[in-house]
């Protein structure tokens, strides 16, 4: 998998929003046939007293 510098910066900015986030799962999905969608997931993040998984699509669709 190849990531642009901007993608890495977006992932780090996403992680910085959640205290204690140290590990990120990065998924690549190319099933759309148009391009690859990159998703960042943070597991076991505490939100309102609950442990949850939060995710964000990193892909910049404007360049497609």
C-alpha cells in the first residue's frame, strides 16, 4: 500500500482527536472499481464511558 504524505497527516490529525489513541488500523478497499478507499480505524477508544471503534475515510475523492 502506498500513502501520500497528506494521507498520513490526515491519519495523525484523526488520531490526535482521541486521547490515548496510539495504534491505527488502515484498510484499503478497491471494490468500487473507481479507486481505492482508505479508512483509518481506532479501536478501544473511550467515548462517554464506553469503549468503541471510531473510523474515518481518509481518501480524498476530489482527485478522482
